C-alpha cells in the first residue's frame, strides 16, 4: 500500500509500532544488528515519505525502496552507462 497525504498518519503510526516491537524484541542474549537495521530502515522510510508527501508527490510506494528494487535500478543504469557510471549519468539516465 502506498503512503499518501490522507493516510500518512495511520501509516506512520503502524511504522512506529514496528519500531516499538523491534526495540522490545531480544534475539539471543540482547540486541543484535538486526534490531538496529529494522529501526533505521523504518525511520528512513518515514523521513523519505514525509519529505516527498509534503512536497509535490501525491503518494510514495515504500516497497520500491527495498534492496531488490534499488539493485534493479542500479543494474539498468550500469548496463546503459557502463560499469561505473558517475552521479551525473545516474541522475540524467532514462530507464
């Protein structure tokens, strides 16, 4: 589901509950990198969505922020621009 101006508070509440659950979950003898990774990823999604929804975007598909989607985009950029494209090539490349 997307995050929109209408549903962002409800979605943010859900994401904050994920953070609370993760903070209270212990794997083995204490906190693991998994806990920190889930919390960081969740806070990043909230921050990105807040920025985009409050600017000119109508919605954000947070599932497109996963590793697989990003790797696919970078693979397409490398295929069209060469093995190590510069930032300018990434910003101005049509996929």
